[in-house]
C-alpha cells in the first residue's frame, strides 16, 4: 500500500511546468507583432522574386512608383525596424 501513494507524494516535489516554460513558449505576440511579421514576410518574398526573377510583385500589383507601391515599401521598411525591436524584446525575455 505504501507504494501506491508514492507517485502522489513525488508529484508534490515536481515544479510547476506551466509557469517555468522557456521564453519561446511563453512569448505572446500582439496584433502589431503579427502585422509586422506578415509585412516582413511580404517584403522577403518580394525581394526573393526580385533577386531570382527580376520580378517586383508590389510594382506589378500596385504600379511602378505609384503612391500605393511606395506606401507598401514604406510599411515593409517600418515593419522591419519594428522587427529589430521585437527581436530585442524576445532576446530580453530569455535572460
């Protein structure tokens, strides 16, 4: 009978895993974080297409040097600057 209660006693000594997870598991992304990530992905895909095929998807969709394409380029640039901040915030959570 003493061995049947042993797991229950041992469980009390196991630290709570939900609160002591790594920084990557406890990271919560805000809406701003997600929007920045999506814009950075769009920018990365666009630059990949430019590099591989000399095809500018943003210019093809919104016109070459129009206000709309310039707005998309500006938003991608701002998102990448925000990505630097986001990366530093994630690195700080690990320490």
